[in-house]
C-alpha cells in the first residue's frame, strides 16, 4: 500500500511538472531568437564595422570571423537590365496592369546564421521589394522630388519614377536596398535574425538574365544612434519610395542596405559566371 501511494504521488508530481512545462512553452514567444538585440524599442547591429566605409571597405563578422570586404559596383549589364525592366513595369502600371513577380523589383534574399525559436535550422529565403538609392550628393534632391509630388495623381508619379530610371547618373551603383517591414521587438523575422548573426546575403532575381548579388547587409533602425547622416537619408528615401505608391505607413521601417561585394550571372547561358569583380 505504501509503495502504491508513493508511486501515485510521484505520478501526480511528474504530471504537474509536465503540465507546467507545456504551459510555459505555450506562453513563450517563439517568434524571437535566443539573443536579445534590443535596447528599448530599437536595436543596434553588432556584426558590422563601417569605420573604413569611405575607403570602400566594410568590416563584417561572417561565420563568426571578422573580415574585410571591398565594396564594388553593379556591372553595366545589371544596370541596363534593371532600367529596361523598370520602365516596362511602369508602362504596365500606367495601363492599370499589376506588375509581375519576375524582373528587377522582386528579389529572393537568402540568409543564414541566426535561428528563431520556431525553427529547426537557420537557413531562410524571402522575397522582398528591391530598389536602388541615389548617390550621396543627389539623395536630398530625390527626397525633395518625392515630397513635392506626394499628393500628385498616379500619372505624374509614374513620370517621376521614369525620370529616375532614365537618369543614368542618379543612382549609387554600390548598393541595393529594401525594407525590413515586419520585425519588431516582439516579432523578429527569420531574415532579421539571420542578418543580425551573419550579415552576408545572396539576392537572386527571377528573370533572363538572372543576376545574383552577394552583399553585406547593414540594418538601420529608425532610432539607430550609430547611423551616419548618409544612412539616415537612405532610410528616409527608401521609406518614401515605399509609401509613394503604397500609402503612408504608420511608422518608419528598418532599412536594409545591401553593399555589393560580388555579382554572378546565373542565366542558363552564363551558368553562374562571376561578373563582378
């Protein structure tokens, strides 16, 4: 009888422990990583060194090792393809047609290195709207153009963007950009966590030609105290571009600045040949 009571008591205790563990697991926010990168409502990227940026070099902790990478320009072929694809998309928009998912704007961004609590491994791929950004000396001019035509009809806005595509001297060929729209303190995307752990990314575009851009990604939060004046202006510009057609967002989003390191042509005819450098 004593043994029975002892076993019964042990069973009750183990059941209680199990139920408590399940309850804690359900209450746990699995949409975050193991490392807390946040201080208040903002984060600071820990694996990027911009101290030699003006010399064309970016430091990054890739695969747990600090390394230096030379920043390079997108090749002429990429620039020409992007311009042609962009103008074609604007013509479709002018006719009231929805843009397709192939072409210059939608890039598949591959990342790895971090791990969210709901994932069994870290590798991730996410389609994002990919854009370019004006050169440092011309970005304020572009921002003012968007702001002055903010309430303009669609046709005029299309003319503004067409002018940007046709101005061959406007854009900075060393960068691509996007927005990390969904990450907050309480919800971190797989892409965000991977870049915070390992800032090397691969961006692939579904088109012919099909380019792959390998880059080091700098994440800049709107309240990032380390952001340079140029990075703050890029953040403002990219958010403006997004809201220009999608409507005013309730808040500014984190900007993703992809510093170009290598470019490959993954088209069938080229078979993945490196075209930059």
